[in-house]
C-alpha cells in the first residue's frame, strides 16, 4: 500500500472508532445524566449570579470557578476508562488483528468522546450566555453605549477557551485510561490528577510563594503547569481583561502541551507495537 | 443507533470544528473598540444644577462639559462642569465601580474665541460650539473669573497659548489634567468636615439673621387700632416708619392690608384675629425691615396657583415657575421685603400660608399654618422664592407642601413640624440650603430635592409614617443624622456624589431605595435595621456602600467577626435574595455558606459597573452607630427581624 492509502485507511479507522465511541456515550445513561446535570448547573449558576443581569464579562467571572471545577470532572468521567475497558474486554487485541494503528485508535476514541464533551460544554455555555440578553434590563436607546466595557465576543472567547480546556482534560483522562492496567489504578490516577488540577497545583503555588521558595514572577509559569491554571490565565488574559492586550502565551503553551502530551502518552501506552 | 454512522461522525466532527473556528473569530474581533467622543446628548448626564443648564440654554452662555469612558461601565458619563468630571474620575468610588477611565474628553475652547460677558458667563464668538479634546492632551484654566450660576468653572483648552491669553484677560492659572484631578481629589473625611462646617455656618447665619430681626418686634407702638386709627388699614397707613401698629384683641374683618413702609404690625396673640374677605392675600408686605407678629389670620382667597397655561414665548422658565408658585393667594406675602420678619402668626388658608418673594434675609419664626384638608385642594404652607430666608419653629398642617422653595439658595429651614400634607420640604432649583431638625409625620414625602441642585444639607430631621422619607436629586447633598422610621420607603439614594451618614432607617416597609444610575454616592455609618425589605435596588449597576473600610449597620447578622475590627468578615449584599433573609430564616445562613454562594460572592466584587443592580456592603458593622436612637425607637433587640415597629395606617394623600 502507498503512504496515501495508508493514511486514508487510518482516517477511516479513526472515524469508525469515533463512531463506536459516540454510540457508547449516547447509550450510557449515567454519562447522559452527568451531561444534563452539568448543563443545568452552568445555566443555574448564570441565573443565580448578578453577572447575567448585567453583561457578558461579569457572567464569565461568575461561571469561571464552576467551569474550572466541573469541566475536568466531565472530561474525566467520559474518558478515564475508555482504553482500559477495551483492553480488558479483549477488543484491543481484535482491533490489532485488523491492523488498526495506535494513533488511529487513540485519535478515534478521543474524537468520539470529545464530540460529546464539546457539545455539552459549548452548548451549556451558549445557553448560559443567552441568559444575558434575557435577564439584563433593557438598555435605553437614547444613550450611547461604551463598546469598550462589555461584549459578547468576550463570552465567545471564554466558551472557546473552555472547549480547549475540556479537550485537554479529556486527553489527560485518555492517557490515564491507556496507562492504567487495572480499574483501581485508573480511578486512583484520575481522581489524583483531578484533585491536583482543581486544588493541588494552585495550593502548591500559593504554598511556594508563602514560604518564599519562589517569587511572584514565576507565578504565570506555575499556573501554566496545570490545565486549570493555564485556562484561568487565558480567560483573564483575553476574555476578561479586554482592554489590555497581553496574551498569556505561556498559558497557551501549557494548555496545548497538556493536550498534545497526554495524547502522545495515550498513543504510546495503548499497546506495545509488534516488532 | 443506526443513525450514528462513520459518515455521520465525519459530518458532526466537521460541523463541530466549523463552529469552533467561527467562535474563534472572537479572538480576532477587537473587544475594545476605539474610544472616541460621542454627542453629549447621548451620555448619561450628571453635575451642574438645573438652574445652570436651563439658564445656559435660555441665555446662550457656555457650560464646559466633559465625557468619561470607563473600562467597566456600559454608558458614557457626561458631566456639566469639567471640575466635577475631574473629581469623579479621581474618586476611589469611580475606580471601584466603573473600572479605569479609558478616556475623558472635554470641551475645547481654544478655537472658539471665548469671552466673559458682564455676568462673567462664558460665551463664544458667534455662539460657536466647542469641539472635544482628550483631557490628558488639554490644559485647564482654573480660578479665573469665569462662572455659571452655581459657581466658578474650569475652562479647558487644547492649546496652552489660547489658555494663557484667556488668563491674561480674565485671571486664573493654567494647569494640566493631572493637576486638576489632584486638586479635585477629596477624601471622605475632608468632605465630611466641609459639610459639617457648612451646616454650622448655615446655623450661624440663621442665628445672626434671627437676632438681627429681633429689634423689629421691640419697636415703640405709635398707633393703636381702635384708638389712634379706626381700622388696621388706616393705622398701617398713618404709622411713622420704625414704629409698631398695635392691634388689640378682637376679630377684624379686613380687605387687604398693604404694609408699604418699615413698620411692625403687632397683635395681642391668638386673640387678635384678622379675617380676610376670602379673596386674594390678606397682608401684603412690600417694604424692607417690616414685620408682622402675634396675630392670627384667616379668610384667605382660595387661588393656589396662577399658572400660565398657554405656551408663551415671552415667558421664560423662571417666570413660569414664579407665576405658578409665587402669585397665588396667601395669608401673608413678603414681596421684596428684605430684612423683614413674621413671628407668632397663625394662618388658616385654603391656598398658601406665606409667600416670600425676593425678600433676602427674612425670618419666619414660630408660625402655625393650617392648609386645606386634602393636598390637591390646598397649596404651599410657606413658599420661598429668589432669596435666602430662615424658616424655623413653625408648624405646618395639611395643605400641599410644608415649605416650597424656588431658587432660594442658602435658606435655612429648621426645627419645624410638618404633618398631613403632600411634601414636608420641597426644594426646587435651590442649592446650598439647610434643612435641619424638622419633624415630619404622615406626608407623601418628608423631604424632596428636585431639579439637580448642589450642596444641600439635610441633617437631624425625623421623618415618620410617610410614603417616602427622603428623595434627593442633584449632587453633593449631605444627608446626616436623620431618622427615617415606619415609612413606606425610608430614604432614597439617588443623584450623584451624595453623602449619607449616621442616618437611622428603621421599621420601614422598604428601608433604602437605590435608584441612581450612578454608583458614586457614599453611604456609610448608617443604621439600617428592621425594615421589611432593607434595600431595594432596581436601577443602576451593583453599588458598594463602603468607603475607607467603613460600612453600615444592617442589624445583628449571623456572621463572624474573627478579627474583632467591628466589621463582619465578609461582604454583605442586603439587596440579594439570600443575604436579605440572613438572620430572619435559618435556611438563608446555610445556603449562604455553600461553595456556590462563596464563589458567586467573590466574583460579584469584580466588574461591579456591569453587573445587575444591587447593593453590597464590604464592611458591614457589627455594632450600631446610633445605639441610643435605635433603643429609643425600640429597634435594638429585634434588629434584623420584621415587626419591630408597627406601621401606622395612613390616609390616602
């Protein structure tokens, strides 16, 4: 086979596997229920806070801590056992006999699960964003609006960043499912990383600052070390502080790094290639 | 799941990717567009009194204006008066509420050849309109002769040479924006000191003016009615200047008494009763240093207002108001009677009680005015127009408004009792007036300030059982040491840069109403307790009622003060659905401790200028400010519970 044919068949494999994953997700009531709870929570927070009654930027600030805590949870719930259960059910072996490559397999799993994840995250945020025009008092038409103060574009940026954040947590969970050899390992790794992302890395950074181990200048780099910190830096950098144009590149690298690195780990640990 | 095929997956993936790419366009769309000046008409306007703005419109002189674009406020704020803009932009309230000023634009007089007219009002060549210049690029002439009716103005120029030639002609100095902001910056303690000394000087002026009118009532009696002259009219005509006409006890039917000379008309007290013919005004005083005392008046005509109904081009707004409020029938009219006085006079009137027109430094002392039973039938108890007067120790029953003022800048209304009318004190187009220590009961509104005046003082009043305790417009009003109890609404926080402090707001249906688009009002050290609804806020963004770490007392809240600094450790949102029930329902406390509420609370303090309307106190007090007053109102024990006080039934007014 030529290289082009190789690639075409790999892409075909990828979409076949992605389709299988999508079916699995849609057929798992627990996951569907989780997605519904996630969506209701995000919209509920929007309605409970004072941000949606004013504008998009305050709504971003209201939603940020919840998105930060709930998106990794959703990503991990969707992905932490995918490769592991294929391995334990023997499906991995079957797939190998069909000559499916590791990148095609991991890519397919990731694509399938991500599509569900992105739909839930992006969709919920869109609905939350739509509460702003509904809940805000009508603006008098005889007054000039200060375009610099607030903009739906800020919220769109936030939603896109949340999707990237969701993708990176999903890829980390995928790596966990590929690297773990038992269900216990997978749970322990998943929960451990989740706690580290949501609480641990930030707490360590604060502790390091408090003890003088490192200075405030290193904080942007420390934050970029966890997907949560990187996501938060990006939100404050490009979605909230709309007036100041200092793009936190290091955070973008951090978030992208987690996404690519974790996918690489998943590919490498999915199965040992036959020599 | 037959519909989930690999082809479908490709489509779904493609659509998802497309949506994300489209959403990512938001990163390219500039969120903060270029900030450029807008038409002043399209701004949210503040500063400058209605007198300034109206008169500038009619007379065609200039009020230099500014517009501020903030990073976190939806609208553009327009300021009449560049000094006001500098003060506002520099204030910590603005920074917290609106974010950073992205740009401030001011009128540019460099290219319109400004001159001052005989009143020192600013005019431009051929009435040309000044353009805009960014404040940071402009220079400002301060302390020159240039003024508007309410005071001196700052004149901005884009060109320093033009500014200097202006100062050569009209004095003053040229400063830059930074310096102007520093000059305008004022700490709360500095503002409080200035307000307190203003209160004191108003009282001093009123004391001195009262003392100066005292001799009018010690004049020798030259004419006794019934002995030296047959009628009061005849006695008044014949009495020499500087003497008194004595009216012995009895009921006197009079037509209309005209006091045209500096004499004093003196009765024997209640027993001296002047009865008009039911048409027009009973006593007209048209001379300086004239006085009326110790008698009672009835039989006043029933015409309250001689309003101009037709739109008549030749009648300006000021005359229109004067006709509407100053030309009706009254018990006594002081007309151009400078240094005159009324004392111990009882007036029963279906229209106005006393109308004071252009009678500077007159004193109305210990009057009792009984108006019409229903406000819509009657008219004003006392009307002050054009010049400052003292109104004190008087009782105003029923009728429409107790005291109505029109351009009576500098007046003092103190120690009066008002009951049963529409408004207790009604300030129109009046700045720099002191309303102190009045007791108001059962009115529609206790004290109301309209038409955007500046520098009014409302202190020590006790207003109860009314629909509204207090409503202000305008700016820089000092509202201190008042009691607003058992009203429908206690006090209204509106206008701009007002200072509310040491007020007791207790047992009202709604304690405080925040109804200003501007969050620049200072509300600190008030006791706001036991109101059914503590704060209602429907207009404007989220406001913080804390200054220099000082907040208000909202009752005994179930919150911690670990550091014992006298303020609860977390911010309190009296307008919020959870905090407003704190201490009333145990569920509110539990819910308020949830991580959700914690997270939303901490997010709430950011970008306040863009949030939904509400009020936050960042440092709620653990102890009341005026505990003795609260105790006397029986509101200490049940601080934050309803029913501490009972609402009295009010007749419909």
